[in-house]
């Protein structure tokens, strides 16, 4: 009996220890319910331009490098890399153990196939400008991919952090069934209802992710999202507008997180359509805007009037006081239009992306401001898919939307404003700016790059095709038992790989 007693006692003790160890299990077993405001327009990361897509796929895919929440560049699918002294040859060593969600190991040929797809004009990828300097690619052994550039590129390593690596064999169904290497893998998509992701059991970063999965609920109504997080139906609202954030401040059981957003509100114009081909007309648009009023009315004061670069890029962005056209002057705008030979009022239709409440709210304030300054504005609020299609086709006189930002000035300026840039839907061309952007890209000394981008900002702020309006505070709302998640200025949800429910 004493032996049996000892056995029973030992077994009971072991069970007690097992029970004590159980708190880690629910964290791993938890599927995180997320409320997002719009359904993605496809899940192909090489052609997507919407925040709704990016929010979902930022945990399905990875790049050779990664952009961290403090905007540092870190290793991802490449665990290390070397750069030749002349800045033309980059060797990226692939991380051991990295594999696609279909179980196949990542190879150098996969990286090459992805870059070739992005460069292919048939893909029409908005990312193509970021790899335009790649002259050649080759596999070096079984675990290294070599890039040879046509000219040095200061932002190349950071730009690779924005290029998702997909399984080439899955490309045919990529828009609906993504296959990447990330911490979560695609499970199902019920249109306009939810997208579910499962934990990747073979993720290269062992022990991650801590969650069993992610479920993105498509909840267009802000009040419903707010009620859902307060009631515990949802654990996370990854992007909360300023009004929702104000309502949730101090709410029981809710944490409000914030960071400086790289995304900005804007008015964009097609410079091939008269009279928006005239720099004076674009300057008049800038002069007509009262950015401070928009910050108060749309951002509830939690934003700043913004120029071509976000204040989050503290070492690059110029203060708006450097841009004379930012001083609101309705009468001056009228005179500027008349001097350009424009009949006042200038009739103009602004297309507005209807899936972004901030853009809709901003458009109404912008309409009122411009109508006082020699314009006659008509708003055309469009559903997301139609807006994006028109945007890609440059089918607009002007539009109001939100655009994302990037850690390096060239990530934004090069593809958006350089002649022929991949997202230069404005058809803007300025030889002086083109030269500045080429010089800024090929100069690797940050101290020498700074004055180049200062000059570029001064050109773009007042006479470029975009009237930059404001950069808001980026809010995220979580339940108070969600740990490890932090909002990122890029709006990526990459930090969810480290998140868990309960300590």
C-alpha cells in the first residue's frame, strides 16, 4: 500500500503541476476576433493597394527584410545579408527552416520568381518601381539569392521589407487563397463577413505565434465595432478613427493604443487634364485648404497639418512652415486661378473612397473650403472596388483618399512622383524632380541625401499633383487582456505574431 500511496501522491503532484502550467495553453488556443471596416479587394500582395488587404496579408506573408514598429529594418526571410563595397551586389542568405504554408521549403528561386512577377508589366504591380534598379538575380548555392543593381540604391534593403514573398505555384489562386511563409495561414473567406487565418505550425520563429488564429470580421459600421469591443465580441480594432477613439477613451475593459501614422489624407489631381496641368492651379488648391480646420473637424485635434513626408520620419520631414502655399488664403487662391487664365468658379469633381470614413468626412470639409476659394466642387463617393479601379486607370479629375507611407522617402516619392512611377496615377512629370529622386536614391550617405529630399519636398508641397493635408494619430483599440500587440506606423499587424490573450 505504501508503494501505491507513493505512486498516487506522485501522480497527484504531477497533475497539480500540469494544472499550474495550463495558463499558457489558452493563450495559444485563442483565436483573436478582430473588427475591421472593409473587405479586402483581393489578397494578392503584389497588386493590392487597399489598407483592407494589407491588414490581413501582413501576417500571411513576409519579405526578405521586415519593418519594425520603430521603423527599423530587421531580418525576416533573410537572416543576414552582405553588400559589396560598390553598393551594387547584395547577397541575402535565406533563413533556415523558412517554408511556405503548403509545406515546401523556401528557395532562392522563389525569391527570383517573385521579383520577376513584380517586374512583369502584365502584373501591373504598384511595387515595380522598388525593384527597377535590379539588373540581374541568381541563386548562389542552395540558400542565397544575389541581386546585382544597375546603380547603388540606398533604400533597397528597406524596400524589400515591403515586398511579400508568395509561393509561385499558388499564384493562379492568390487573390482568394494566399500561400505565404508568415505566422498565420489562410483558412477561409466568407465574402463581406469574415476572413479566418490559422496558426502556422511550421513557422520558422519557433514558439510563435502564440495565438491559434485570427478572424477578421468585416464590420463597416463604426458604432457596431465600438459596441463589439466594449462588449467583448471583438478583441481588437486595428484602426480606430478619431471619433471612435474619443468614445472609447476610459471605457471599461478597453485599452487605447496609439502611434504616429505614416498615412495621410490628400487631394490628388490628374495632371494631364486641364487646367490641373498648370502648377498655378495646383498651388491654388493648396492655398484654398485650411489644414488646421480639417485636423480639428476630422481628426478631433489628434493630427497635424502635413507635407509630403510624415512627421514620423523625423530626420526627413520638413516643417509645413517651409511651404508658403500652406498659408490659407481663399482670395489669393482665386487670384492665382484667374492669373492662370481659369474661369472662376472652376468646376471640379472629387472622387472619394467611401470605405474610409476619415476620407468621406475630410471631403466634406474640403468641399466647403474650396467652394469659398474659386472652385465649385462636386463629391462622388464611390465603393472601394470602383474607386481603386478608377484610381489605377487615372480616371479622375481629382480624388480624396488616404495614402500609406514608408520608412524611406524614396519608397514613396520614387514610385509616386517620378516620371513613369508604378503608382504615378497622376501622370505627373517634372524633370527637375526626377533628377533629385535619382540622386537621392543612388546617394548612400544620409547626410548628403537630406538636402536632396528637402528640395524634393519643396517642389512637391505646393506644385506637385498631391495636396497633402494631414497626418493623424493612429489609434488601435484592444480588450485589456490582449498583450504583445502594438500598432505600427505602417498599419501592418505584424506584431500580432507575438500577441496573446492573458498573461
